[in-house]
C-alpha cells in the first residue's frame, strides 16, 4: 500500500488511488463506526478522508509511518472536523446580540459630534506632555509602563499626567454645561 500511496503523491496515479480507496474505505468506515459514528457520518468522513489522501499524498513519507497509519490518522481528523461542524449551535435570529441597535436620533448624533469637537479642543489646549501621554494611552492603546519606557519618564509621572489631563478636561467641559 505504501507504493500505491507514493504513486498517488508523485504522479496522481488514478489506478493506485483506486486500489487505496477499495482497500481502505471499508476499513476506515468500520473503524469510525466502532468509534461511535453513525453509518452516514462514517461514510461522509470516509469521503472527506479519502479526498484528503488524494490531495495530500505528496506529503506522505514512508519512513515516518505506514500508509494505513497515515490514512487512519487523516480519517480520524476528518471525523473530528465533521463533529465540530455539527456541534455548533444554530444562531437564533431573535437573540438580542444579533439585533442591530436602533438608529440614533439626529439630535443625538449632532450632540455627540459637538461633544467630540469640544473634547478635541480641550485636549489641544493641554500642555504638550499631557497631550502626548493621552494620545499614547487612549488612541494608541499603549500600556502605561510602555509609555514610561518610550518617553523615558517614571511610571508615576505617566499616571499623574493622564490623571491631571482627564481632570482638567472634565472640569472645563463641566463649566461650559
């Protein structure tokens, strides 16, 4: 059987593959049914496995394993893949996580845009060192310790600058409301 498998891998020899299929398909099906697969599942797994044998025969190395070991491993993996496909729950179209949010009212969109403009203005009015740590922490999502290393300043300084910047922005926005 190893020679047939090598022939399939080397030159996609159809007659060699036919002999492999005739020999292994019934044995693989019995093996899968003995492992709990229904006849239909076993047949589907055999078809998938033998298709993979055809596709991957060039990867077979007779020095590493016998043809039967290699083919049965492919069959076992094919069955596992088929089982995984069937275990996935179906999506419930009424699941709240799948229902899109209702569109926001125009006033909410305009208000959010105006708020974003106000916050950007306040950030621009901050001292450059506070702007820099805010940009790195919130827009580039860099951890505080990495910001400290990157800027060559103590971690406490990074945290203080962020805290002071956020406090200043909050207080200035709160004064305008």
